[in-house]
């Protein structure tokens, strides 16, 4: 267990969020603001419009234009959340650790195993938690799939399909459409970070046996439609598809086992609810309507039987509940650094292999 810079009974956890785009404003700050153990002490964003929005939404926070300014802030910080582009993560995480703060790094974590290991080693030396934000471990549909796999109702799972698709036909000016895969840009690292992590959680260690990274949209600077196949040591093969150019979306999950199969469509509702201004404390937050439940087909003595499986409620707030305990030295990180490194390893394999073939 890591050293705690403050007594477990001290409150609150003084937190800064560096970055106020979609990640900072939608995926991090609502949970920090809603959790009684955290204080949103500072926000970093250079954009004037975002600065004004952040100041109005979080009036108790100091607003800074740069990380350099944050480093001069008096009084110290207990946690720094890095919610900016992935090519900044290594530098800013190292600087955060030198400030004595625990660190949450949004995905994509970093672009190479070497960088990930360097950060893990620095966190170990500093005796501060290093936490990668793999929030989609708490997607309701993933929690449902995990429960089915672990229950044994599907038998031995030999084939797993996981797709993360959306429709964004125009190339934006942001990093997601222009940073190359060599610095963790593109859908392989962006959306694939979720899909690879979920596959490894379900079926254990794996290697990338095939990958196809494509740039379909005119003017794109990185991959926008990518497929990666994994072979797990357990024998399962995972087919992972991530796309920014999918108007007709297929199943989110398709799981084939020796005793049954499961298929589900649609996405966890937490992100759109947060984007619409919902709070994670709102009644019904993360709950999926029955019409979006997945379908289980099982082998029975009288033949195949199908049933709808209620989707477990999504719960991104669980990450920050566990993170608070980690910052206070009460438990390890929500995502062990070794597991975050394993995700980077697979993505590095997949993207380097494709670049070498192209």
C-alpha cells in the first residue's frame, strides 16, 4: 500500500483537473464535484470560453491557463487529474508526482510500454498512486457481460466481439483526429484503450495477432476505423472494432461460449446523461431501459432458450470512490499499474505491427 501524504481523516482531497474539454468537464468533474471526499481546488485550461464555463460551474476552484501556473499554486494538492491530449501525459504525470500529488491519467494512458513503465516506476519511488481512468470497466453492459462470463452460464467462451462505433464523418481540428498512433492518437488508442482493457479483464493476458488501421475520412491524420484481433492465453479470441465512421452500428457485445451466447446493442447511458448536464447522484443515473437489455441464448434439454438479461446499472462513480481510498492510503489503485501497462502493450503491438506492414 502506498504512503499517504495526509491523514486518512483529513478532508477534503484537494484536486486539480488539467484539461476542460469533454474528458475534464464530462467524465471527471461531475464525479469529483458529487463525491464528498473531493474538493475541486483548481482547473487548468488555456481556452477563454472554457475558462469562463469552468469558473461558472466550479466557482470555488482556481482557474489557471497553464500547468506551469498550477505548479506555482500555494498550499499543495493531493490529486491531479490529467484530462488533456495523450502526448502530454508522460510529462505532466511526472511533474505531478514531483509536486507530491497522486495522479489520475485519462486514457489513452501513454503510447509505449517504456513510457508506462517509467511512470509506474516514478510513482513507486514517490509512493503516490498512479491511476489510469479505465472508467468503462463500470459500463452497465460490460458489468453484465462480466457477470455472465464469470457465472459459467455461457460455458467456455471461445469467441468475443466488442465494438465501439459512432458516426463522425467530418474530421475535427482536435487531437483525436490528428495525433498519430505513434503518440497515442487515433481510434486504436482512443476507443481501443477501452475495448482492450475490457477484453483483458474478461479473458486474461493476450497478444495482438492481427490488426488493420485505416484512415477512411479525407483529411484525417490518424486511424479512424480499426480492427484488432487478440489471442488470449486462456484460448479465447477477441475481435475488437473501433470506428468513427459507422452509421449503421452492429452489436456492442457478442459473446460465444460452449453452453450459450449473449448479444447486446447500444451504449451505456452515463456519457450522454453527463453531457446533458446530469449528476451521478440523480435518481436512475446509469440505469438502462428494458428495451435495451441484451439477449442470452442457452442450451437446455428441450433445445435452445432465449431470454432478456437485465443490464446492471452503470457506475463510473465507483472509480472515484476507489481512487479516494487509494489517495488516503487505504487501498491500492482502482486499476493496478500493471494492468494499465498491459493495455498499452497490446495497443503498441497492434499499431506497430500495422505500421511495419503498411
